[in-house]
C-alpha cells in the first residue's frame, strides 16, 4: 500500500476543485442559505500563518455547512486601497501603487489556493478596481443627496514647510516628522459622513446582536459613549453673550468655582481681555502642537490660563472666572465646561494648581455635614446628599439631577440633553491611492456632485509621487480641471480621496453581485443572502470597521436599497498566533510562512495544527513540534485506512448490522458519541481544537480494536461505518486527504458534496457498566452488570459476587438499595 504523500494529493484535489468549479455558489437555490464571511485582507505582502488562521476557521465553517446541506456563500477579496501602496511607490521610486497592489494580490491568492480554502473565486472583489470604486463613489452620492455627507472646516495638523496635512502620528513633539519644522494647526475643509445621526440606533441595536461577543459590543457602546445630562447657559459678565456648557452633573451647579474653554474654541478670542492677550496666545501656541489624545488623557497634567473674563452662575448669581484648559475637548459637548473641583477630579487638580476655590456640595450619605474642603485629597465623585445647594439641599443627588433639570427648564436657563462621544466620520484623505470623492467645485454654481452616469471619477495613472505627503492629484491638471456640469464654465474637482474604511464598509454587499454594471447590487439577492450568518475576523476591527459597516447598512435600508438593518448576525473574533512570545512580523524575524509548512507537511497538517493549537478565540504560541504532531496524526489516519480498505471494499453499508460483542459495541458507541461531540463543538462555539482531539481519540480506539482483534474476526460492516463517518468528520478540517480517502472508498461523488453523519442515539446507550457495591456504607466490591437487567436480577448478581459473599456470610441482609447504574448498598446485621 501507498504512503501518505500530502503534496501530491493536495495538488491533485485543488486542481479538480478548480476545474470543476466546485465552490461556485448560485444566488438561486432551494437549500437554506448560509453566508460565511471572513474579513478581507489588505494586500501588503505575503501572508504568514497568523493571517491564515482566519481563513482556515472560515473554511471549516463553510465546508461543514455544505455537508449540512446549506447553500453556502464563501467569498474572498482584497481591501486594496491605502497608504502602504503609496508609501512603497514613494520609497522605491518605481512601482506604481497599482502594480505594487496587484503583485501582492497575486502572491496572496496563490498562497490561499495552496491551503485549499473553498472560496468562490468568481466573486472576488478588489476595492481599487474601477468596477468597485465606481460604486463606492455611488455610495458617497447617496449619502450626499440625503444630507448625510457634508463638508466643514476642521482643525488639522499642518506643516508649513512641506505644505501638507499631517496625521497625528506624523507629529513628533510638535514637529513635522519629516523636516522638523514646527507644526501649526490649520482649519481645512473636510468631508464627513453624518454617523452621529445614527448614534442612538447604532447603540440600541447592539442589544439585538446576540451572536456577537460581549467585549466587542462593550467597545462599541463605549465608543458611541452616550451621556445624559443638561446644557446650562452662563451669562458672561459685562457682555451680551452666553457661555453654554454640557454637564452630566447638574446636581453640582452650586459647587461651580470656575469655567473652562477648549483651546480651539472660537470664544477664546472674544473672551480674552487685552491684558491677558499675550499669555493666552503663548498658551494656545504651546497646546496646539500637543497630541490631542495625550493632552486630554486622565493623567496628563492639567494646565490652563485665565482669559480675564467672568461668567455669572445662573443658579446663584456668583461671578466666576473663565479659564482656558488643556483638558477640555473642543469636539465634545459645547467645548466648554462648568468646573466643580470638589466633585470632578480633573477640575480638582486644576483648582489645586491655580489656587481656585473648592466648594463641597455633596456629602457621603452617612457622614456629618462637613464643609471642610481643605482636607479633601481628591474630588469626591461618589453619590451622596446635596449640601449648600439652596432649596435642593438635603436631596439625594441622583434624584436631585432630575429635579434640577426640570427646574432649569422652567427657568429657561438650561435643557435636558443627550451627548455622544461618537463624532461624525471624517472621510477626506489628502492621498492618491483611494477612491476620488465625486465632487466638483464651480465658482458660480458652488459644490456639485458628479452625476451618477458620469461615474467612476477615474484615478489617473500618470501621477508623480513625491515625498511630500500631499495627494499628487493636486498637481494633475487633467484630473483637477473640469467643466462645470451645470454652467459649463471652468471648475475644479475635489482632489481628496476617501478613507479606505468607506471601501470596506459595504464590500460584503458587492460579493452578492460582483459583476453587475448598472447597480452595486440587486436588492432581492442581498435580501436573500444577508445578514451574514457568520463573520470571522480580528478583534482589532471591533470598533471602526464594524461600526461603519453597521452604519452604512442602516443608511442603505433607510434609503430602501435593502431590507435588513444589521449586516452581521454572528461575529467570531479569532485569537492571534504568536511566536517566541511576540506577534509575528517581518521586522522581528519571527514569521512562519504557510508555504514552507505546506512544502514540508502539507496544507492538511497545517490546517489541522492551526485548529488544534488552542481554542480559536484565544491567542496561541506557534510550535514546530505541534505541526509535526498533526502530520503524524494524518499519517496514522492514512495508514489505518490502508489497513482496512480492502476489507470493506464490497460492503454495502446498512444501518442495522449485528454487533458480535462488547468490543464492537464500544467502538460503535465511541464513533457515535464522537459524531455528537464534534457536531456540538462546531455548532456551539467553534471548538475546533477539541473536535480534532476527539478525532484523534476515536482513531486510537479504532486502531486498538484492529490490534486486539484477529484480522479475520474484524466486523467489516462496523469498519465500513467507521471509515465513512470518520473521514466525513475530518473533511472540513483536512479536506484533501479526505477527498482522496473518500474516492478510495469507492464513492462516486466528492466528499464536499456528501452529507454530515447522523448520530444514532441507540448506539450511545451504555449497556454494561461497573457499579460499586457497599456493605453498610463501606466500599467492598465492584461488579459489572448489564443495564438491561431488572433491579431484582441486578441485586441477585451482586449478592452472588465472591467478595460480597464473604462479607455477608453469617449475617442477615436487612435491606438492599440500588441507585441505577451507580451503586448498590447492602445493609446487614
Ligand atoms: C460639571 C461636573 C461636575 C462634571 C462633576 C462632572 C462631574 P461624560 O460622562 O464623559 O459625558 N465635560 C463636558 N464637556 C467636556 C469637554 N468638551 N471636554 C472635557 N470635559 C467635558 O462627561 C461629561 C462631563 O465631562 C461633564 O459634566 C463635564 O464636567 C465634562 F462633579 O460638568 B461635568
Ligand atoms: Zn458652474
């Protein structure tokens, strides 16, 4: 008999699958649908085994669901626009981003085919191709037409030397990362998607997503960040102006001792008095180059400067100083706060630093009425009883919040408000390698969306890449200069491109009709396939990609392009593969290539190892001896089949056949309990690691049977049943070896078209068990009994046991208690 030769088998079956288009899926089918989606990759280079894990998990699910008779959609594609391609073009000075991208795509596609993933390649989607980004631009236009895409000025980092916008990461210590020039803040026109209109829906509908991991939903909730509170108006002393603040704690209004503005606030200029002008300007300059995230983080030192102006507290008429402070975010609430140092830690630190008063207005429920703010070491942020708060003193503060809000409304000095941390989605990128924003600016006619029939707005190829970071489109006259579609006069195109998260926010819809030329997708078809039944990907996408996709789906539903409002019904986030304790990366030199492993052990051994190494949601450490282990296992599978295959050649398998003895019954029971377990492992929570170990155990039991029973006594019907079912269960995990064995078993069709085995509940019944026998509560013997016997028969057998006989000689048996299947207790005197 032949030896296991994975490389030969794998190439053979991959060719057959491809030639016969086995994985092609139709949008019309009588079987129930199952949409199995893996997050598509950014094609930045070759894949390592860590990337592959995602695709192997997806493939097991796809192949399993096929054997469960679902119409399975399992597509693949590439998130192909983005910065690395452009940077590579700039660095190497040669490769156009397009060439770089398609070169990488070719490499990855080949790698994936060698792993035997069952993708329907006819549905491949590549976001940088015209026939895709045309529809990304179409999507922009739908949002624009419906008031969900708009332009506004926003502060951005600007390098006056390079004349370009810099991302926060490109600003180091306030200086341009490239040329060292001091970075300034510029207000530039940027395009936004109005995701904040959907904040409440995006938040509420998380409750519907019962098939999502809790931690991902929590991250989304925090990102949306809903706060309930009030907006309160503070008059400015000696000016006809009010300062609006957002507070979640109107119960602390009597404890306000200063106000604070964000440094970016336009009010800064108006409120700064001439004497304070210079100090304020210096402060703003210093802050403007600081990282906004670091500056406002909880433990950053609090810093600020006095404007010279005062506000009037509307609840008690007190005059309070207005500061500018580094910890106030311009983009949140109203960009200004009422500061309550006694009860807010940031305000407390600020007040200590600048010697501002601290006034306690809430005391712990069961403490004395203390007013001593001197002894405060930190802000008191817990709940308690209001003090020093006029008519509200004595109330519990949670209750007071409601009452004070009502009171503010009745006095017209404040209103109930809900705030979200979620900001509108800034989609403008000053970059070349992305989908151009389909907008034209005409001096006469204003901002004009490109007509749908004029899409796509093509990216020109002949651009010059310079290491400035600006989009080379700015200097491309043919791209930039157009005629106005309305007046025909000279006009200019928008030269910014879209954030690549826009591309990936809808790709799962394009897989449904990848070749459609007059629409992005067919409504009926997406309604048939979606929501995605299983989405699989990395937890690093827990927030942005998933939130944007949910948003775009909801928008498309509201615009009546589809009928569902959540795109992904179930989400699975897989763990990473580490090596030498670190994430795999080229720079660390700890990358394991799937190609090397396939060459050495075969794709099936690689797949089996990736699934076996740990529960798939956990991070795991790569170990070379681990893949050797799964390779040995597959060899053992192979050799076992070679031993039995000619014994079962002519067996027509019938469900009912005679089992001669306990050994045969035990093996059949093991087979069926394994079917039950693996089905549960896969259906339940993707426990592929325990599925693999159950198969290993089952194989061991079978080979023990073969070794302990004389060859001419082998039950060939039993071996036939084992051979069929075992290879079926292994096939989603190690599909190539299973196709080969399946054909050797004389099957006409491929194993991928076969049906998953059923559990025979009868076979699971345990007939013989060993039970404990006690005399007066002490263990005295063990007896093996057949469970089909009656209680009386079992008691009789126990009493005849040799050891028991010795103990009950000369004694009288008072009572025998039988706990079925477990224990017999004999009471004697
Ligand atoms: C007075 C107060 C007293 C506050 C107190 C808190 C505790 P969340 O829950 O995150 O929404 N705040 C409002 N706008 C801000 C901004 N743009 N930048 C920085 N801080 C801002 O937080 C809301 C609270 O954060 C608001 O309630 C406000 O401070 C502050 F004992 O008002 B509070
Ligand atoms: Zn015009």
